[in-house]
C-alpha cells in the first residue's frame, strides 16, 4: 500500500443498496415493490462494473440486522434473491463474472443456499470480475468468525498467539482473498455503514448519494467513479500533490 493520487478505477467497489422502501412509498406501493425494482439496478451496475474494469463488486443485499423486519418482507427479499441469482447466473457465466456469497449460510432457506452454491460452482472459473453478494452478513459477524477461526488454530497448536498480526487476522477472514474496499457507495442519503464491511473499509473512500437504489443508474455509478478518481488516497503518509 503506497501513498498515491488515485486517478484510476477502483479495484473493489462495495455498495450499500439502500432506499427501496422509500422509493416504493413515493409511488404509493408496498415496500416489496421497491425491492423488486431494485433488481434491475443490480443487473445494470454489475454489467457496468465489468465494462469499466472493476475487479470486485460487493453488494450488501441483506444484513444480519434485517431479520428485524416484518416476516413478510424478509420472505419476499429471500425469494427475490433466489430469483435474481437463478436468473443472472447465465449472464454471469457469459460475461466471465465469478459469483460468491459472503455471510452466514445458516438460517437461510435451503433453496436459496442451493441456488447460491449452484451459481458459485458454475462461475468458479470466471475471471473478468467477481460479484460478492453480502447476505446475512455484517462486519461484526465477519470479525467474530475470524476470531473463532484463529482461536481454533491456536487450540490445535497450529498458531502461536504472538504471531496473530494484521496479516494473520486478514488471512483468517471469511473470503480472505478479496482486496480491501477502495470505494463504498451508499444510495438513499443515509450516511452510515450499517455494519457492512468494517475491517475491509478501514481506508475506503466513501461516496453518498441521495438517489434511491431503484433510481440509481449508469450516470450515478459513473459519477461515483469520477469522484473517486479525484480523491487523494494517502494511507497516513504525506501528500504527493504538494
Ligand atoms: C434496501 O432498501 C434493501 C435492504 C435493506 C434489504 P430498504 O428496504 O432499506 O429501503 P428504505 O431504507 O426503507 O427506503
Ligand atoms: C443496510 O440498509 C443493509 C442493506 C442495504 C442490505 P438498512 O436499510 O438495513 O440500514 P439502516 O437500518 O438504515 O441502517
Ligand atoms: Mg434502508
């Protein structure tokens, strides 16, 4: 990691896809209508990311806290995710997009887990871009899982406590091979992380837009990338721009 002015495309873009409910409310429709509409944006952003040379696109689809929503809404969300994964897998294979799910698979409907595993298997060799679907995910969950993994390794005598450094911790995370997040985009005007990637966003550039997720379009995504290109990333070192 070096201090450099970033004028390039972010390697890892993470998106908090927010505002589906408010979008639906504006149309006087049920919240789930907004989730349905948001699927089209997912498709567009995925295609665009691959075209623009993004290596990893992480999409926050369902947080561990989202179980607090009404049972009906959760059910619809699970169903829509299954449908989206099943429908998009062919396009992902065609476009060379590797699909990976990040999150706790326990507690998810069996059919959804099956669709996830199928998409992961079919796209395993794809190399153009990776799409990481964060589902039943939270940053604190991931950190806790990592702590457990390390503790088990210590217990087995495979790891010395003293050798647990940032590198060892990073390597024990769920999906440890992803690069750090370069750019976080959040739609809908909320300016918080809502327990998305925590470790991974330690040095991410943050971009917030008022656009609601179903309205988020090519121009919004390009704008986020354009703003990113103007940011100077210093990583604690001194400026190179003088
Ligand atoms: C994002 O839209 C989708 C999920 C969190 C699953 P919301 O459903 O949070 O939409 P708002 O924030 O209520 O508008
Ligand atoms: C964050 O959005 C989670 C996802 C987009 C999946 P929320 O709408 O759940 O976040 P809060 O509750 O406003 O923080
Ligand atoms: Mg929301």
